[in-house]
C-alpha cells in the first residue's frame, strides 16, 4: 500500500509540475500575474519564464518516468528533488538576507517548499526500496533475474 501511495504522489507531483511548466510556456504573462507574489520578485520577463517553464516540464517528467521505471527512479527523483530543494533554499535565502520579508514563507510554502519536501521524501523512499531490491537480488540470485536461469 505504501508503494502505491508513493507512486501516486510522485505521479501527482509530476502532473502538477508539468501543468505549471505548460502554463509558463503557453501564457507566461498570465502565469506572472496569477501566481501570488511573483509580480513582487521583479519585472515580467517572458524569456526567463519560458526557460523556467521548460525546467518544470523536465522535473515533472522525471517524477512521472521515475514512477514508471523503478530502475531509474532514484536518479530521476534525486535530480528533480535537487533542483526543487535548491529553489526552496533560494527562496529562504532571500528572506534571510532581507530581499523578501518573512511573510513570503507561508505564501511560498505550497508551491515552492512543499514540492521540495515531497520530492526529497520520495527520493529517500526510492533509495530505501532500491537497497531492499539489491539485497533481495544478492540473497536470491536465481530468482532475481529469470533470464539468467538455466
């Protein structure tokens, strides 16, 4: 049940990230005014928003492909989570150095910090699962890979 829940969460995160990326690519000006607090971060820059939109497409794809491809899951989810974590830390750094007020932390949490936390937790789970599968394969080599049976 935990596996199904985690894969479902990963798929949901992937779809949300892709939806955000598509919105950024298709209607960057609308995205700029629709997302709370974005207009306070600097002037509208269509090129920059579309660049970041492409990143969100890749992040979402990493979570979706990772959910479907167990052998690549750790790498895909770790890479995507690394970017999401860096993005969240950058937002916190802006508060720490006075660029933004602390009031932005709860505003940013759902769209910036929470995806980073979810990605990190999913990656840790995937690492744990991967280690369990490797240990099982080492313990039962004949049953781990049916193609290797004589």
